[in-house]
C-alpha cells in the first residue's frame, strides 16, 4: 500500500458485490489508499464484473471519465518530459 499513495491519476476501482475470490473490503481499502480514487461496486456481479455486468461497468466508466477527465492536471495529462511517451525531436 505504500506506493498507492503516489498514484496521481484519478482512479476508478470497480468491484463486484458478489466477488468470492477477493473480498469487497479489499477493494474499498485499495481505493482508500489512492488519493484520487473512487470506489464503486456493482450489484449481482462477482469477480469478473466486466463480463457479468458489461453494460453497468461501461456506464460507470463513461460517467467516471466524463466527470473526472476535466479535473486531471495538465502536467499529468500530458506526461512528464522524460516519460516513455516522449518522442525526442530530431
């Protein structure tokens, strides 16, 4: 959990309420450890929430992106100059 506190990007943690492999409490704890995280659970879905409730998962992701992306700091959105996405000129 020590590295989670350094995640700067807005993060969505989605969890199936019926997950029998990984308890929902772990998902909540994960979200609490990330400064800009949102935790959402999906009813009547288990560990494979994206396969069991794809329409609901897609709706929640789209909502999160629409509400969260305008709040992303410009330097984070563009990435640091030394990131793997930086293409040196020349």
